[in-house]
C-alpha cells in the first residue's frame, strides 16, 4: 500500500497564494448573494471593479453621461467599495423624503423640539 506524501516543511508561497485567492473568490460569491440589488451602472472588471472608469477630474460630466444610459440613480464599485450616485434632485427627494426616519441616524434632541 502506497502512502500519500506528507508535508514536513512550511507551506509554499504558491499554496498560500492559491488559498488566499480561493478565499477571496468565495467571499465575492457570498457577498454578491447577500446584498440587496443595486441600481444599474457600468459593468465592473474583476478585482478592480470600475476603478479605471472613475474620472479624476470633472466627475459630474461622466456621471451625467452614465445617468443618460443607466438612469438617475447609478452604482459602481472600485476595489470592493460600492458607490451610489444620485444624479437629480427629483431622485434624491424620492429616495429621502418618504424615508427620512430610516436614513437619519441623528439622536433626537428633546430641548430642540420645544
């Protein structure tokens, strides 16, 4: 009966990188299924997301162009962070006015209500 090789030394760098990559991919898959659906936006690249699409200057012009394609509320990601952009005052009012108590986390100041 042959025996399986037993690892006697430390884990190799390739094994460690493979394990880290596997954990990262599993985390991406799990996170994708946990979150509520986000507004539409440009298609992200693996790992980088939309990092290369985010403008460094005059971002409002790019966001306005995306609003014409995807709507007034858009989302994109960069290095695992999700960014949501609201492109119109009307969309902001529709999101915030009915849900002020949901989105506001300020404590109530009793002396200010008098």
